């Protein structure tokens, strides 16, 4: 499979997996979404905001622009519908950005500033891969919080996504 097509496929999978979680999250009360839990990100709200912040940070880095974030748990939105609308918009911006890149631009190393000021030199291709893996990691944290409610686990496997594409 062509490298860019592979990355775009990963972004599509990531968007689908996020959607699967949000279908459940929209049914939760604001108390459950905001409840402070024994977890790395402390709440479902914090985790979802973090995913949006990180998308924005990495997109800025890929564009060689500065981001304005200094905290991993920056709260951009308390309202989940508004947060999700912005998250979906950001996913589309990331995908359009990927589509518009040449192969050489995908493999170009860019110096990126992380939250906290550390810097890393990394290719755009690896940034897209990181975004998908990072989101999966945080969906796992959200799944752990779902277990504390208790809710059953959410299926987010690539195999389930592939199977869903056959039905749709």
C-alpha cells in the first residue's frame, strides 16, 4: 500500500474509533463526564480536551508554526457537543493537511516544540502515526474510566472498523 494512503487510512480509523467512544460519552451525565477519577487524566472531560489540544499542537508543529499550549490538560471546552464538533473539525484539518502533502513533505523532519518546551526532530509521517497511537492510548484511559462507571468496553479494534466498512 502506498505510504500516504496508509497514513490516511490510519487517520480514518482513528476518527471512527473516536466516534465509537463519543457515541457512549454523549449518553453520560455531565457528572460522570466531569467526575474526578483515579486515572492519569483525572476525568473523561480532561481526556477528550487533551486529545483536541494534542491534535492542535502537532498540526501547528507540522506547519512549522508555534502553538500556544503550556498544559497537557488545557480545557478548551466543557460542553461535550461543542468539544466534539471542534474535534471532528480538527480531524478534518489534519486529514486535509495530510492529503495536500507531497511524499517528500511527509518524510521531511520538522523540529517540533512539545508542551513544556522540549523539542524533537521528527518526520510528519511519524507525527501522524504518533497521533493515531496517542489517541488509542487515551481511548484506553477513557475505557478504564468507563469501567469505573461501570460501562462495558468499547470495541475500537482495527478489525472491527474494517468489518464495519463492509456493512456500510
